[in-house]
C-alpha cells in the first residue's frame, strides 16, 4: 500500500519525483518470459525423451506398439486442433455475429493448403514406405525419414506459438493454464514420435547415438516454428483467429494424410483406433482441467 511521501517532504516535491520502477511488474515479466521459454521447449523435450528410448529398449520396435503410439499422437493432435485452436478462434471472432465461423474456416483451409504445398515440395519418406514423396533428391533414407517427421512438427510448433501469442496479447481469452495444457499435450504426444523415428533407424543398423541425434533433430523445427509464429502473431494480433485456425488446419492435414494411414497399415488391428481415442481423451482432459 502507498503510504504517501516521506515524513517532512512537501507533497508537491513528492509529486515531482519520477515513478520508481515496480518490482512487482519486473517480477511478472521475468516470470512471463520464463513461462514462454519453458512452454516453447516443452514439446521439444518430449521428442528428445522419446528419441532417448533407443538407449533402453530393444533393437526393433514391435509394429503393433508403433501403430498404437501413432494412433495416440493422432488423437492428441485432433483434440488440440478443436479445443485449443478452432474453438478459441471462433470465440475471438464472436463480434462478427453469425459469421464468427468465417475466420476459422478461412484459416483452417489456408493451413491445409500450406501443408499440401510443403508435402509436394519437400522430399520425405514416411515410415513403412519405400516410395519417397516430393521432388527427386539425393538425400538418403534416413534424411528423408527425419524430414517427414519434421514436416508434421511444423504445425505443432505453430500451434504452441500462436496460442502463446494470444496469451501475451492479454485480451484474447487464452489463459496461462490453457497454453500449458497445449504445450503439455503436444509434449506427451511427441514422446512416442521421438521413439518412432529413433527406434526404426536403430533397427536399420544406425548406431544408437546417431539414431538418437536424428530423433532430436526431427523435433528442432518445433521450437523454431513456435518462435516464428509467435513473432508473426505479435505483429498481426487482429489476425489471431486466422492464425489459430491455420495451425489447426495444418495439424489436421498431418493426421489425415500421414498418421491415420500409418495406424491402419499392415494386418488389421483396432489398436490404433483405441489409442487414438486414448490420446483424444488425454488432450480433452488436459484442456478441461487446465484450460
């Protein structure tokens, strides 16, 4: 509480003093920057920990386990797209009345088309596939596998970045707990993704250290995409609903084009579907509890 000027000091002199910096404000911004750094790096940490499984698990990953992990990742991404991105995008456009859905629809389709262009222009190779996609390249199989995972880490990083930018704006309705829920959910689903890239590489004869490194490198694009999106959204705050739904569209493209087919490849099994539901439930619970 302000107790006024010191004893013996004229009120006019106290009024002339420049305001002292607020220690509380400095602490707030320091904590805010620490939170930003932690939540940007949290998904990358999930990928790195997953890639580290190559040091502890056996040489080859069971195809059913790989299918289950992929289904879990897909479920988390779909739930995050709806509750953490599309619904907030429409809420922020509520002043448009019955047209509040329009920014979400436009941004969603732009995200779909953006990933479609990347899919066509970046050489990559999906798991359990012998046919590369994209333009011809001299990259080896390992490099193209890493690029495939890096491609679908881009929209996840964008999602984290745009939600953090919304929180920083202060008037978007996005809470600190909501940003944590998204970062934590993506980190959880990145754990199996890191394992899915490092374990098959180890099975193909790549050394443990190199397999781990490739798994980590596949996730480096995520914090980079988060920071770039955060900066862009900070400059274009009125476009935040479009950017939120853009990230959602990019994530849904990855789920439908890559993850769901991988859960259904090979011998028929319902394991991928059950773990999709598990991942969806986990992200739903995180968003409801923390968002």
